[in-house]
C-alpha cells in the first residue's frame, strides 16, 4: 500500500456508503437507507473535533459535563457522519434535517447500527 492509496481511501470515504437499517429482531431490511462517511474521512475527523468543541462548551466551571450533555454531544457527532437518507413515511419522503436525524438516532438500535457502520473500515474500503 502506498501513501497515495491511503490518501485516496480517505477521500473516498468522504463520499459515504449506502447503509440500510435492518429490523433488530428479524434482520429484515427496513427500507431506510442512509449514506454514511467512513471513519477515516475528513468529515468524520471534523465531526470528532466538533464533539470536543461541543463538550468544552458544555463544561461547567469545574470542567464537568453531565451525562445527559455528553450523550447529546455524542449523538450530534454521530449525526455529522450521515450525508443524506432515503426515508418514506405515508408515501412522502421525510426531509433530511438534523432534527429528524437526531429523532432517528435516539432510537437505540438505529443508533447502534449507524455507529457500527460509521466505524467499519472494511465497509468503506474501495468506495466508488
């Protein structure tokens, strides 16, 4: 592997890969598709930096951040890894907004699947 290969893969990961949520019990596809950047992408790096900034802003005078605020910052970071989605509700596309995305990510099994895919280097290798 060359430096060019590594840098190309980083740039490639910024394009995102399609990921479909699956039912946590049956494993059946839900039809909900998200495009998620890879863990080595510049977008993921900016998301981590944003997390650190957000935590610093949330800190009290003693430098402590509540568990509730840490969780909020972590979900915001995860949301920054999602580029777009395809979700249909009542026959209409659901607008891709931060508020809607955070609604989805507050569901633990959705969050877990998105988080696992966002950190999976194998899933983001060779993206075209």
